C-alpha cells in the first residue's frame, strides 16, 4: 500500500475560497479588448458571447480561469479579441455583479444591458412586439 505524503485529496482543496471576499481593483477594457455578456455555455471551456460591439463571438476560457472561476449565462466578461480571427475571442476576466453595476454607472456598459439576469437580451427589449391576451377574454 502506498504511503500518504499529502494532507488530503481534491476535496480538501475544493472547500477553500480565499479570494472571494476581497475587493479587487476594477479593470477597464484596453485596446484589443471588449466587454461581453455570456449567451450560453458550450462545454469544453467554450462559450457563446454577445459583445458590446453587437457581434456574437465564440469564446475560449483561458486555462488560469478554468475550474477556478465559474462562468454562467448572463455574466459580464472581458474578452481579448484575436487579430487573426474576428469571430473568436478569449475570456480574460469575469466581472461580479457589483463590478458590472459600477461599469454601467461609469458608462462603460450600455444602459440596455441587463446585469444579474439569466434571460440574456442585449439587443433591447423584444417585449414591445409580444402579443398579450387576458384569460378572461379567451372564454368569451
């Protein structure tokens, strides 16, 4: 039987979230970067994102973030654009909901962008064209 050399397995490491409560400095986009909102997760470290410049891009989560920073639908992220592939990008950073609100206040994100929503709708409200009916009117 092999001798144990460590202090535990991966479950011991899983319980620690050391940097969750720390406030970090807000990082703004630079040249060659863009803000985006996650439309859907594709698996294998990839996702589909709607960028602020109104383009949908296939994004790859960098190795430093994989299995450490969990990204879900509707999250605001910072993307590194590729010079040679415009339809693909790399995820650099995930913003928390508070950081995204601050970015919206400073005018970095557009006003129609919804924060903390899993129902992603970046082009604007499509409820203007929706047909509504009252259930009382149906039976008549």
